[in-house]
């Protein structure tokens, strides 16, 4: 299998560069029968952000699909999709769950159409949490109207439970998180297993805050997901009947290509995406890591994150890079080591951010200025550890805050091991 290709991007230039990279690699591999198998991966809630309307593509394919989504959603919403996207004073706030979720759905479906217009079409789809609805529309398992209704219902149901809980993302494996929450007497539950190093929890807000504070005291920095509801836990049980009623008329169809379910952690029969499936989806943990491994096992090696900004790229990179072998840097001539290590950091930093071209990254810019958060920093640390055989700390990207300084840190540690 070819080396995994992981792409994300929100603007027309970034997406165009990603499409060109996939086409270039496809042409290179055409002669050896190893064409890329592309999976579109749809982001979860909170990949949206204020001002995203100014960054999204102004392209005919994107605009036409957004108009179709607006038409499908209009009877289901009490506000204008376009007003919300453009942050009109008449629009409700993006932070409201019944606003952010239908808007995210429309953006994702439109971005998928944009990628396809550039010649990058999916061979499979995978969605994370609410991203599964856009994935179902993309593959044809649900019509646009059915998917719009599912997205609007999801948002309204979550709005009903705003203030009833919270969610957080932790840089720990699921087993370690399970041990932590077991001491909190049912106040917390695992909401998502995203990768070997990232797990989300859901439940009582005070318990979330206590857990984050406890971990911070140990130097482990989790983060609030700013979701004011206990998503993907039994705390969503009160909306089950609403889901069953609102989505009773769904009639899932045979899709154009495979649908991988993060609710089940595997490839699923999309014809089963009825009201029961979507209600269970909201109440059960997201098995994103398992679903992504199923994609990898089935030969998919190009992952395009579909959303306003890449938030899953670090988890995808971590799982996709597991088969990578450590590089023996003792074979690299001493005078070339600095350049090789700097290139390594730039390439992997770019991948952790879900971007395409490492040449555009400034080696002397801080990781913070390049767009790193704690998730991207840990993902970068993990892949550098695998490729160098070192044991770098989770905060290494902030302790050595530019690609050049981090490359120097790698050189010093490798030299110390050789001595």
C-alpha cells in the first residue's frame, strides 16, 4: 500500500492544492496499478467557527450545492441558512446547537461537491458524529432532503438539552480515560475513541471541569469541546422519542459507494440508516478509531477531511502512520542531518494541521502562529517519536516552538543517543 495521504482544507486555494496532489499521485501510480483509494472523512461539531463564511470557496459547484441545501433546510428551520453563514445581525448565534449543526451539514455537503468538481471523488465515506449525516448524503444513502431533516432534528434535539452537560477531549487512550471516570460514579462516560492518544468524555459539567483540572495538575492538558450537552452518552436519552417521530419517514437507499459508520466502528449497510440508527448514534460513543482502521484494512489510503477546518487530521495521521518504521539517522551524513530533520518536521507539522504543501510553512514561525493546538502538537510528537525512535514529551512543540528549533532538538537528542 502507498504511504497514506491525509488532506484537509477550507479555502479554495487549499482544496485546489489538495486535489492537485491526489491527481499527481494518481498519475505517478497509474503505471504500477496502485491508484489511490479516496475516503472522504466528515468532521464533527465544533469544526465550524465564526467567520468561516469568508474563508469558504466562492465556486459555482460549492455555491450551487449550498443553495440546494438552503432550499432543503428552509422548511425545517426558523432562520435563514445564508444569514447564519454571513453572520447577519438577523441570524441566530452560531454557538446554538440547532444553528451550528444544520449549517455544518450544508457546508460539508457543499465542500464534498466542490472536491468532486475538481476531480477528487470518494470511493468511501466516513463521518464523525453529526458528520455521518453529510456522509450519508454524499454517498446517496439518504436523499438531500432526508439528510437535511436528520441534521435539523439532531440540532433541535441537542438544543433541548443545552445546559444539561458538557464534553471534553483528552490526550489519553481509552483505557486510561475509563480508569479516570470510573472514580466519578457514573457522572461521566466515554463519548468518542478517536485515536490511540485521544479520547472524548461526556457528562456532568462539574465532573468535566474537575477532571480537566486534575489532569492539568499532572501536566496533561485536555480541553473543553464547548458543547453544552452530554452528547454521545445516556444523557441524550430524553430525545430518543423525538428522533423516532421526526425521522420515521426516512427511506435509506443503496449508496453509490461504501459507508463506514463511526457509530458501529466498521463498514455498515447504509440501508439501515433509519430513525433508530440516528437516535442510537447520538446516545452512544463514537468509534472513530475503529472505523478508520476498517478503512485502512480495506485498502483506503487517501483521506480527505471534509469540513470548515481540519480537526480530525491529527487522529487520522496517528493511525495511518502506525506502520511507519523508524528512520536510521546514523546513515544520514552529518552535514545533511539538519536539513533532513527540518524537512521531516515541516512535512509532519503540515500533515498534523491537515494541510498539503510543507514548502509554504515558515520554519521560523511558532507552532502557535502556524495554527497548532494541543491536539496537533501531540499528533506531531507521536509521529516524530515513531520516525526517530526518540521519546519526546507531549509539549515538545511548545517547548521548542518553531520547526527549526524542534529540528535542532531532534538533532541534539539523536546525537546524545549515538554518543
